[in-house]
């Protein structure tokens, strides 16, 4: 005996099943218990899962395609580039830096997304094949044709359909937005190259600065050792100063600690260069101060530098394109929300019924050609209106653009002012070095005539070493600041002749 549930209970049964499903989903989202999280911290990822991930990673990276070819250029650290020359390091960075490679791939992604946006306006062609098995039972009818009661038969349907947008403003603005996004990716690539080149340049200067200062400190330690030996000799003769010897030893220890710090700074700079260039850098060639760079702040005013930076700095350019892209997205959203869409379509359908409830089969072929006009009246797509958040996006983009301009302008003015002060410092330190050299020459002349002692000469040599070390430090700082000003103005430091 067959029992049919009352129709009034069907909605309640559906609600009950829905509640059970929601409860199951809720339980699935609260599985990260304290015990499980503690276990993850203690043992890490499941060994089998980690092994599967490693196998899939090796399979993906080892393919004989464009992805697999990346390993030759980016997977490992190469040997030392040349003799540590700046030009060789810059060339290696442009070729092997992963950030530059990623920025290039972003251009490829933007090209693909633009192509997809164009495809959105091209014909959509689909072929559908379906095979159905129909079991039909006539339960109640007043039509004598249906008195056969039951029919069981297969149906084969083949459908070919083509849809062609004729007028769809949202797709048109979508193509323009994708084209603008491609321009942004190109500017971001330029920005990444400028960033990497500047970072290589700065790390190279820091390494030179640390190396030079470390050598100067070691030289100063040698002079102090001479003074200590002279004081020891005086002590042996009974006319020395024990306190002075202790003071000299303390100063030498302090300088030794500074030298160790500079050596560590040098090693850190070499590590930064290795990261940026993809090459193992164990030594760098010394860089002399270029004569044509001095007093560069006098050849361009702060206002001129700001005007150049606001026009050529990739950060500002990308922010400007971001505003344009946000406006195009707003127009796309406005068209999608309110603009009518006109499209044409054609369909060819072939249906083969082996039987039917009428008792006989059929083979039919229908051709349909038409035009469809869709006019959004209210909430046409059931997702509200995209125009509202897109309008806010335009304002956010404008604020970001103004912030970038303000940031670049303030940084350029501060860097230009720092150049001026460093130029003064270089002049004063150079004068101090000349005066110290003159005093050392006089002291050596006095030593030659017996009017001075080697202890005094060593003291003069220490003063000269300090003056020269400070002058070299200011020169390198001037170069670093000059490079930063060029970078902020949008210049390519790899083409400055270093």
C-alpha cells in the first residue's frame, strides 16, 4: 500500500532540512578548536599534506613551459657579478630581480584581462548536447489523447546558439577600464625598475661608506698603537704617564667596537645587494666621488625639481591613472545599472524524441532569430546598484592622488634642502682635512729637527684620519641624497654613467 504525505507537510519538511544544513555549516566553521591550533603550532602542517604540496610544487615549477623556464633566471643566486662594479650590479638586478619579473608578469596579466574584456563584446557561440530519459505518467486528465497512461522514452537535443551584443555601454566602458589598467601595470613596471635600481645604488653606496670607514678606523687604531708603544717606552724610562696609556687603550677599544659595527654594516649591505641583484656579492669596487655631481642643488631649484617629479615620478603617474580608472569603472557601473542593452541572437535546435505521451516519436528542427532589448527599471540584476560604491571609489582615488603628490613634493623639497646642507658640510670637512694635513706636515718637520716626538706626530695623524674619514662620509651621504633626489624626480639611475 502506497502512502503519500499530505501536501501541507512538505513546506515544513523542507524547512527542517534547511535548518539541518545550516547547522552543519555552522559546525564546519568552528572546527579550529584550541587543541587543534596548539597541535598545529607544535607539529606544523600534516606530513602527508605537506608532501602532497611539495610534490605538486615540484611538478608545477618543473614543467617545460614558461613557468618552468623562470627557474633558470630567478631560482638561485649566481656567482659574483664581475668585480663588484656598480654597472655590473645594476645589470644583474635588471635581469634577475624577482620584483621586476613579477611586475613584468603583471603586464601580461593586464593584457590578458583586456583581451577578456574585448571578448565580452564579441559573439558568444555555444553548442549544447543533451540526452534525457523521460518517464511520464498521466494521473488525471479530461483529454482522451492522454488515456495511454504512461510513456517512457529518450530525448536527444542538439542546440547551437550565437549571441551578439549590439549596444552594451557597460562592456564598452569595461574595455576602456581594462586598457587603462594595462597602462597602470606598465607604469608600475617602470616604478619597480626605478625602485630596484635606486635600492641597488643606495646599498652600493652604503657598502662603500662602511668599507671606507672601517678602513679609516683600522688606520686610526694603528696610530693609537704607535702612541701606546711610545708611552710604554716612556714608562720604561720612568717619565711616562700611566693614566694616558689607559686612556689610549680605552680609545683604541672603542674604535675597535666601531670598526666591528662598520664591518657588520658592510656585510649587511652586501646581503642587500645579493638579494636585489640575484648574485652573490663578496666584494665591491670603490666608488670615487664624481666631479660633475658636486653643487648639483645649485643647478636646479627646489621648485623645478618638484615640477619635474610631479610630472615624471611613476608613483604620481600611477595614482593619476588610478583616478582615471576609477572614473571609467564608475561609468561602467552606471551603464550596467541604468543603460538599456541591445543584443541579437540566433539559435538552431534539433530534437529527436523516440516516443511521446501521444504515442509516437518525432524529429524536429527549429531555427530562431531575434533581437533582445533589456531596460533596467529597478534593481535590474538583483544586486543593488554598483554606481554607489564606484562613485566613492573615484573620490578615494582622487584623495590618493593628492596624497601621492603631496608626499613626492615634500620629499623632494626635504631632499633638496639636505643636499644644500651636505654641500656645506663637505666644504667644511674638506677645509678641516686640509688644515689637519698642513698641521701634520709641520709636526713632521719639527720631528725631523728634533723639536717634536713621534707621539705628537701620531696624534696629528689621528686628527687627519678623522678629518678625512668625515669628509669621505659626507661625500657618500651627498651621493646618496643626490641619488634619492634623482629617484624622486623620476630619473633612471642606471643611465647616469656610473
